[in-house]
């Protein structure tokens, strides 16, 4: 039997929350523990929210982060629909970190039953040294432990994104490989794809002003989403 080639491959990371807050903190990599403590000492504060305003604040950070990675941001309407159909139904939350009142990092999470999923994360690169993203993730972990969740799925990561992979591994997650298979009926064979996270288009979107990238996202996601 011939081995079927993967069309696309990613890393997946899941965190077992049943160890409780103290047990989970002790399993963090030392660099992650230091980052959390640094953010706290720097006066970074965290809120767990479900309001539409929190979604709008997160979206502003998301636009900055997508520009950094050379990708168009999703339309604002996409996130407002997340608020309408997920967050307002108590099936998710926004965690925002602020420094002196200014949002510096945030993440969006979904949850159902005892399962939770990290869906989107963004930050203001200007304040990266404050480690707000680390404090956001730790606040989300503690919140889901408090709610009795058993697992937090940190989603898939491109094979070439070693920085994001390292970030997710630092929380004590279990890593697995996620593979997709694609069969081309015209060619009558299995084919491979590129994951689309890098290429000429990323160089273009890094140079675009945020308002132009947002306009491009509005048009492109009608076809991509």
C-alpha cells in the first residue's frame, strides 16, 4: 500500500487543564513564568470580557498583527458576527491586557462544555516587552480552570512558524502533527498545497497602511472565508 502524501501539515497543541492553577503554573517553561511575572510587575492588567466593545478593541490589535505578518485582516463584520453568535451566547470570551489604560494584547477564545479553543491572538508590537500576550494566555487558562474546563486547544500552527510553536509549547502543551490530504480528481492523484502564510503577498501587505489592508480584507474574505 502506497503512503498517501499530506496536502498540508501543521502542528497542533492541547493543554490539559485538570492539573489546576498551581499545577499548570509549575509546568510552564521558566521563561513563560518570568514573562507572566514581568507583565504583572509592569502594571499590565487583564479583563475577561464578552462585550461588543471588547471585540472592537481586539480588532484594532488584530489589524496591527495581521499587517506585521503580511496578511489582510478579517473584516470587522466577521468579528461582530463572532460576538453575535458565540460570545453573546456565553460560548466564548475576549481577554484584553491593558497598560495605563491602553490595550496592548488580546485573545479570543471559544468554549463548549468542558472544551475551550484559542482562536485569535493579537498585540501591539510597541509594547511587546511588557509581555502582555503571556499575561492574556495565563488569565484565560485560569478562567477556564475556574469554569471547570478540562482542555484548552491552542489551534494549529504552520510548520514554518517556529516562534508561534515555541510560544504554545511554553505552556506545557502536548504537541501533535495535523495532516490534511487532498485528492485531485482531474489528475487522479493526491496533491500537495502551500499553506499560504508566506509569499509575495505577505511582502505587499506588510507595506500597506492598515486602512488599505482592511479594505483588501473586506474584499478578499468574501472569496476566502
